[in-house]
């Protein structure tokens, strides 16, 4: 599926390259859904600012040379209830490899959840 001239996904995500059975990843919803300034607080709304566990199924190269991954994850309700299971393409900047039992460390090196 990858361009023969550059068959590897983005740097730092090499262990996700083989997607047979899927590979665990952290999905930074704020990076995947850049919404801008808040318009209010809605306790029962979808939380698109958190980092959630997901599974990368396949990497794809875009026409502009960027990488996106078909990823499955759950977007939860802000109050912890409800939410939606999602399968969609996610930009590489919104993904980090995840090891079972590990806590997500954001790109600035701070623990985030």
C-alpha cells in the first residue's frame, strides 16, 4: 500500500508500521480536531480535547506527502458518559505509539493522562 520509494510511516512510529491486527496508539483529539477558542461549556458534549487510546489499522500517504492512519478509538462524553466509537483517518501529528499500561507523555515531555 505504501509508495515503493518511501515505504515507512513517520519517524518515531516505526513500530506501528506493521498493522496486522492493529497497533496501539495514543490519539490526541485536540490535534486531530483543532477547534479553536471554546464557545462555552457543555457538560454532556463530546470531549475533543483529551488523549484517548486507539488502534492504528493502516497507514496511508496523502497526495501532499503527509501520513495519515486509519485509526479506531472512542470519543467520550465530557461527563464520562455516552460518546462514540470512531474509525477514521488521523493525521500523524495526533498519534503516538502506546504500550499497554503506559501513561501518555506529550511531545513536551509532560505526563498527560
